[in-house]
C-alpha cells in the first residue's frame, strides 16, 4: 500500500480537568499533526496520471479547513472544566468547549471524526499522529486498512 503524509503545525491551549499535575491548569502546546492518506484500491500498478494518490495541495486544503483553522490559537476546554472554573473563561476568546477532555488522544478523536469522510473519491484516512511535545505523541490508525494488506 502506498500512502502520503502531510505535516501541519498549530498552537493550541487546553486544560485537563481533574488531572493530578500541572496540566490541570490552562496552558498551551505547539502541536505537530501528521495526516496520512491512501486509496482504497490496491497499488499493483503505477498510479495513473497525474500519478498522485492525492495532490498535497488538496490534502492541505481539506485539513486546513476542517482542523487547523478551527484549532490554531484556540483554547479548548471540556464542559466539566468550564462548569468548575467559570471565571477562567472570558468572552472574546477563541474558545471551543468539548463534551470530553482535550487530551492528545481526544484531540486525535476530534481530528479523525472531522476528517473521516472529508476526502473525495476513493481516498482513505489511514493514520494520524499528534505530537504534543517533542518527545510525546498520540497516534490513531485505521483498523480496516490493515485487513487490506
């Protein structure tokens, strides 16, 4: 299977409710998101012209629209956090309130949900990797893609 990956960077703040450590406070990260796409067809021959699985420009446009423009420079908090700390949430902020905690794993859940059916044709979201720090990341991999190999 041939796949392509595009890398995106964004800045985002969050807090993890009831976490026993510094992450319980509002803070931010410089996230790095890897988005990998393939086709649902087997690549037993060269790819027909123009020879792309997906044009990197098209992949960039989809991810920018669905993810980066929404999360970059946003503050993401859970409903539970906002209920407990209403004074920390002011008007005019680029605030997103989620029904779940904005951990790296749940950010990937959000990204996967938003991107899953966003690609035209027979393109398939294969994997996502979200680096929260330079040495820590969460990863999502499409389970049914492995059955095709």
